[in-house]
C-alpha cells in the first residue's frame, strides 16, 4: 500500500455524519490516502439536527470518527469549528475531546504568510439566524432532493451515464440560489477583511470554491454529501480543492491495460 499523501493542512466541512446522505466510505478512503500536520473540521461534521429526529449511525460513520481520532493520536493537530448542524458543540469552546480542540473560529497562518479566517459561515446566513423553522424546512427539502437524486442516478447508471447532482444543478440554475451564494461569499469576505485576514475558509453552502473575491481569497470546502471535496494547503502555502468523488470516478473510467501476451 502506498503511503498517504502529506499536506501541511487539510480543511473538511459538511460531512453530515448521522445522515443517510453522508458519503462516509469515500471520506474514509480519502483520510486513508491523505495526512496533514493540521486538520480543520469546518462545521457540520456531525448532523445533530437529523440525529435528534431519528438515530442513524452505521459502522462506517464510527470508522470516520475513529480515523480522525487516530490521526490526532499520531500527532496531527485537529481543530473543530462547529456549524449550525453541530451547534451543540458551541457549548464547549476551548474544550478538547480526544485531542480535538473545539473553537468558535480560528485564524490559520499559511506557509506563504497569508492569514485565513476559518469559520463555518452559518452566522452570515440570514435564514439560519432569524428564521430557523425555514432552515429546518430547507434541510428537509435538501434531504428529499438527495433521495430523488439517488433514484435518478440509479437509472442513469443503468443507461451508462455518469453521476449527476440534482441539488447542485438547482443551486446554479435557480436565480435566488445564485444570488444567495453571491451574498454569502461577499459577507464572509467582508468579515475576513474586518478581522484583518487575507482570506477566509468556510463551508455551510455545500459549494466548493477557491478564488479572489471582494478583495480577499474566498475558499469554501464544499461537502461530503454530494461533491466530496476538501481543501488542502501544500507545504509552500498553495491552496487546492481536492474533488475526491471526481478522482474516484475518473479512476474507475480509466481503460484497464491489456494483460501481456504469454509466449507459447
């Protein structure tokens, strides 16, 4: 087995352990193949909203937790910045659990000297802050879309087509969703500027991005429900979005080499 690829820092968000939509198996593969000196868990790692409505915790979800704890025991620094779905952890800022530090926000200094505000981002979502019932409704609608997406993709696979994300398509096509994403990015960029940071690393909206936005570098980790993305900092400070599901699908679609001919 090849050794894990080593980064200076990894950022993961919106894993949603405790839900049927969580791609725990893919995340476990990713964690086996990648190590880092520091790992930021940028919120919604555990989905407390869903677990309160009905318990769902298969072995794979437990394996992900154990893998993260094992990385901490082996010397990786793990920092957990809770989001709205794991807001129960916001009662424990400053605490350590199995080597994982819980923080409200963090300031990460990259190898190139840039400072990044690390924050989940729900604090800048007006719906989550002021109309929580609507946020719960949106969560239900999202789960329903994921269930529909599963059936659609089962048919697509049968017809030989690649994976297609209904909710991701909707986010990019529905005008209000596009406007929301733009306003969210601007709000996070403004907060980073207010705190004197060069950039922001966040999650929450399940839409991976890495670009200069409103005068700062805006980085969104994406999610591990559909896109299966993470953000990695190389040892020179360069930031990269790793699209793990795309890499896995590309590897699966690569033509296999023909076996060598055997001499008679």
